[in-house]
């Protein structure tokens, strides 16, 4: 299984697991990941799409 890649900046997680500081969302049936930096900087545009676990 491939490691997580940020849907916004393309940064790849350092391990197979999605880091706890990253956010995930499900859009059109696909699970997307956002690195901690993108999740913070783009919180307004992706708000409402993020898993509640992140908050």
C-alpha cells in the first residue's frame, strides 16, 4: 500500500500510515489526505469536508 500523499501540495507522508497531524476527507467516494500545513492554511476551503476526528 502506498503512503499518504497530500491532495493539495503533493507532499508524501514519511511512512505508510497517515500521520495523526494530517486531515482526511471523503469526496466523491475517494478518501483524500491533507498534510498538517495544508489543512491549517486551507481550513476555510476544505472545512466541512474533513473527518470530525481531526477537530
